[in-house]
C-alpha cells in the first residue's frame, strides 16, 4: 500500500460520522422527543422493557437488583447494589458500588465518571441511554 493510499484511508476514517438513528429505533427516538426540558434520566435501549424511562430527581439514585433500588433490575448479571448516580456541580456522576460485573459508560468499564447527554450506560445485560434535556 502506497503512502497516498494510507493517507486516503485515514482521511476517510476521520470523516465518518455516527448516526444515532442507526443504533436506536425510531420509537425510542420518539420517546426522547417527548421528554420535557430540565429532565435527566435513563432510557432503556437494550434488555427487557426497551423504551422505559427512569427520571432522576434525587441527589442520589441507586441502580441494582435490590428491591430498595430506585431502578430495580431483576437479573443475575446485576449486583444487589450495583451503581449509584450522584448529583454534583457537573451534573450526575455514575459510581460503581463494588459490583461483580462492573459498570460501563460507552463500552468502557468505570469506577466513577461524570455522565454526559447521550452516554450509553451498561449495567449487566441492560443498556441505558443517559439523557439530560436542557
């Protein structure tokens, strides 16, 4: 492969754009459009109950298999106390609560990270889209 071919391949990679509508069904996109301004939360995009929304209104919001969780995920891949979303000056921070299978943001395992609008949060076999509507 010549240097020119390599350069052309690299440029084409840089120009690629990811279209969210390729990954998320039209019905889920329509659900997102219905969310009022000022709301933050999680929308199920993979796993049981696709399309379910969980609005985050508390300073601290728990996710896990425990019945006391704000988001109850009844699945063996989810720890009883899997993760916590905690509000701070930058928005919401996801904190893994020592789960066995880990917490992921955009396919990267994290112990703690700030959530940004459009992030994909994976807990067990569930994948959520984090939204923060301004």
